[in-house]
């Protein structure tokens, strides 16, 4: 992916112009900064480019704040035109800043190579979601293919078996509402990348994140999060963010006014363990994200379906699932969890059933008002 394009000074001047008889004194600082970015940006360091971009974003936001009363009470066509121009510029600047943060993190290298953090690939048969699909061709959701295989006693334990089950599922006329797997392009993924600033998480340089939904941290330590989109909730899952590639961790996250309040490892596609969740927190600490108010819920125990048959609470996986408690959950503060991520000596809680991201984020939102609600691991 090439870098996003920031509009030229000439374009911004045209978009915000009021004609030959209306001045643009309000935009002098923005004009100067845009001209400087395009003239000197390529030779600047990433830190200096980011500082200049943040200056542009802050100046644009200041203009909106100053003009807000007029925009609300005595708006004119010129004022609305300039508001559109400013907001368009801010969106492009935010894309540029996310790109700088992403490129800087990627330049440092993968976290398994630079920090020795174990990455987690897709778990079990979900690996075929990324490896058994023709590139550039829409394909059905792996969750639906695997469910179809179970319902029709088809083996999907190998790539060949998965492909056979997938093709039979696609050809089955009784399943006429098939869901295509949603994978983001890098440009789409970048729109959901969070920015660590002043101990908080932001969706852009000015707006603190308020998200109760899914997250994934890529192999370079970039954090992506969003609530499940209503239009694609059946095809959206944790592999959507990174196109099925390895992650540091994935699960559910609750961020309020930029403060990380809750994080867990509830991902059925990746099934990360305590180690991955601890690595996520350690990397956030290195980015100076405040975790003093963070609650951690970690699914303890085996990571694969086969291993879960030896659940400490039930004799078989079937009994475990029937009881609605696939495994124990560790419930702790972030610092308490990092002290002992295996859970030894820390309290565990019995989970409520949880089925998928959409349901999980609903429980997260409910837990904001009812803190006693817990969520369980997703199979």
C-alpha cells in the first residue's frame, strides 16, 4: 500500500475560497503548514512529519470550535463550504498520522523478532480460512463452512477436506443466504487503527476512542478495534483486521473516553492464551498507555478444541459445552494479571455463555451498567 495522499495547498485554497472579495485570513497558519509539509515533508523525520500533521489537525479543529456557534445558529453557504473543506482536510491528516504510526511500527520489525513475543496464528481449522481460499475471489465465512461440515458429518480437518466442505456448502441450494468472509484491505484496516496519545487511545489526533467491540493487535504492535458493523456482523470476526495473518493477541475491548477499561482474549478464530494477552498489555505499556484502570478477563486452559476435552471441570468437551462453561476465566486488574498471567493464586470466575463478537460486545456494553456481568470464551 502506498502512503495516503494529503491534498495540496492549491486544492485546499480552492475548496475554502470565498471568491476574490472574501479573504482567507483565518487559514494563514493552515496554508503555511500545508505548504511546508509538501515542500519539506519527504526529507523530515517521521517524528517531525507527525508533529507538523498534528499541528495542521489542531489548527483545523480550532477553526471548527471557533466557528461552531455560527455554524449552528447563523450558517451561510460560504461557512458550510469551508466547514466541508476543513473536515475533509482533517480526515486526510488523520489518515496520514495513522500511516506514519503504522510505518514507524513496521520499520521497527515484528514483535516476535524485536521483543521475543510469541505471535498467534489462526486456531485449528480456521487456518484454512486464510490458506484454502483463491486470492481475489470472494469466499464464504469459515465459521459457516465449519458449521456446515459438522452438521453434514464432513471432515474439515485437512485443507482438502475443508475445500470439499466449502464447495459443497457453496453449491447447496438450501443455504441461499451465504455470508462472504470480510477481510479488510490495508487502507480499510488503517481506518480502525487506534493512536496511543498521552496515556489514552484515540481514533484520530483529537477524538478519544469510545469502543466496546473486537480488537486485534498485528505482528508489529499496531492496535485495531471496532464494534461489529451491523451490515456485515455475520462475516466480521477477529481475522477481518489482519486478513488471517498472525497477531499478538485478539479479543474484546472496552475503551471509554480513551481509557482502556477492559481487555480479554475472547477470540474463537485465534484462541490466544494468557501469554498473548500479557504480551498485548506489555506492549501497550511500552506505548505509554495507562492500564491502571484496566480490567483483564483471561480464558485459562487449553487453546484447541481437542485439548478442551480434558477440561478440569468436566469429563468431556460435550459436557463442558452443555454446561455452558467451556473453561474458567481469570478476572483481575491489568497489573495483577501481569504479575501472574497463569492465574496461580488469583481468583477465577464462572463465565456466562458467549457466542460471537456481536453478542460479546453487547455483553460488554451491558457490563458498563452492571459490572457483575461476565463473558465467556467463544468456541
